[in-house]
């Protein structure tokens, strides 16, 4: 269950949101790859084993999309978000293989109100995903816009 | 049809690879969002219109995945690629709405052989996608590893 209705003020520097677990399946790796990234190592176990990745492995874009879903399920779905302008950094550090179980975290590293839109604040996160062997498979930094909490007693 | 079998040497600085066209549909925007980014503005026209995005709009991760597929179809599928370590920058600059037609380009901005792996070179690209109104909707910078062309007459 996602945390209910977070506002900008809830994203205090240092706060950590847990992500996952999410276990990948060969079927979903292949389905994503057929549509978006049909390279051999993402389409069959044999081709994956023959590559430097060592087995059927998720497209980096698939890992990123699974990471988005983990954020939704942890804290974003009911948050008062105004979206993200993009990604500052996305590192795919190790292969994500079929059957791997991913867990991770989003840590707030900065938070400031916008000057141009005083009811919105920008929160910067450092995100990490690791596999069941404790290896970091993905690291990312990005910023998300959230609404400030309404002031019920504002003059 | 993708260009056949490109090696590192084919990615000369300044070379431009055309991307697209790709027209988005409401069905695929909703299907992607249901699995990876189930926020209201990605799930219905009504919620999209009520948001700052102005209509049913693709998740930024969906735009990124469509962009991957455009690279595959333009030059990556048969290239002698060793994969990408990640993304330096990904900017989602304008909403991608249902029915938008995306075109774009990948421009080589740098290319250098790796010191640690002399048969591999690293190519840096600047990528852009625009909609049918000529607005830039996505900009990205990343690097991809490619094999050097085998030297048939090597001593």
C-alpha cells in the first residue's frame, strides 16, 4: 500500500522510502523487449548466456520502468505530485537477470520551494536498486515537483 | 529497416541518425501506464485534461522506451553494440499526448576507443524527439559501447 497523500513538506532531507521487492520473470522481460528493445540478450536465455550479461536480462529501460512502478507502490501514487522534468542520472550498473528480486530505496537529498511557483516544491532523490545478492544494479538521481500542504488557517 | 552492422568507426562525430516517425495511441499509453506508471493523467483523457499536461499523456518512461525502439529501428538493431552503462541526462520537456507523432535524431558528439578494452569504443550521442508541431518533447545524452571493426589483415 502506498503512503497516503504526501505533500512537499513530508519529503525531509534524509528521509528514506523503501522500494520493492519485485521479482522479474522471463515472460515479462521478453514481452517488454519485443516491444521496446528487441536485442537478442533481452529475448532469449541462450542469447543472454552468449552475451557479456550472462543470461536473459532485462532491458535497462525495463529496469527503469519497474523502478517507476516501485516508487508508485511505495510513496508516489497518492502523493501530491506535479510530475518530474526528467532524470539527472540513470546508471545500469549490473545486469538484471530473469528471476532476480529487486529491492531498493529513494533517499531525499534536497528539498526547496520553487521561486516561480510558490505552492510547489522540488524534491531531489537518490535512488538505488539492488538484487538478492546485495549488488547495486541501478542508481539514479532525479527531482520531482510536489505541492505544498494547503494552509487551512491562512489569513 | 535498420542500417546494417555498424561498428565504432561508423559513428563519426557529427553524424546524424534519423528517428521515427512513431505515432502514439491512447491504448498503448494506457497499457504502459497500467503496468508501470498508473497515475491518473496517464490512464484517461478526462484526468489528463484536468492536469497541467492538457490531455491523456504518455509516462515519461514510456516516451523513453519508445525512443529506445526508434533507435533500434534506425541504427542499433544490427550494430555491433556492447550496451550502454546508463543515461547522462533525460529531459521530458513537453507532454507527449495520445495521437502525437514523434520524430527525432541521434547526433554523435564524441567517440573514443576505450583504454581498458582496446577492441571497444565509446560513442556519445545527443538525442532529440519532437512532435508534429515542431516542439521538442524529449532531449537526452548518453554513451554506448561499440566494437571496433575487425582488422582482416592484422599481422
